């Protein structure tokens, strides 16, 4: 980008009879840049083009509200805003959410307590065992039967 003062220096050098190559070498600019600036009648300062709003723009307040409520899962939010008409990709959503994840405090989880005998614990797992000289994978589903306060099964 040529500065305001450089534009007038380039014009002055050309009026004194210097070639475009000589001006470019003196100003340490490309010949095409010098030629472009000499073709302009007046100095036109650089202006950034206005970028149109992105696809995510109408949904940003909803996303921030949901994040404050405790929803930090991008896939869940992606599905919610898709139902509202979002047509972009999940990566755009993740990039938007990234800086807010660190600043929003996580909500405390409330512990769920039940009286004795009202809950059961369930575990699932797999194991490798030797079975007649070959390795077999066994799956196990274990549940602990709830008991009442005196220790009797319900």
C-alpha cells in the first residue's frame, strides 16, 4: 500500500522525466504498483470493504444465553440452531464458542441423593480370558440389588 506522501512523490518523479522502472527502484516498490498509482487522477486512500454478517450472526445471542445456562456442547447447540434455520457448519459454531467457554463459570452440579433401597448401581465391562487355549472376550453386566434400611433385598 502506498502512503499519501508517496503518491505525490511518485507523481513528482514522473513529471521530472523518470521512467516507471527508475521510480520503482528509487521508491522500493513494484513497477505495477507505481504504474497503478500514476494512472489515478487523485490520491484515493485505502478503505476496507465492509464484510457482510456471517451465517451465525442471528444466533449469537441465543448461543451465549444457552452457554450461560450451562450448555457447552457444540453439537447440542448446533442441532438447536439448525432447527431455528442455521445453515452453516459446526466448525464455525465451535470457533465462536471457544473464547466464551473459558470465561463463563461452570455451573455447580447438584448432588442427587435418595433414601436407602431406592437406587441400584449398574456396571458394564468386558474381559479377555483364556478359553480352551484361545483368547475370548467376555462381556459382563452387573447390577447390585437395592436393599432396604435393615439390609433385606427389596
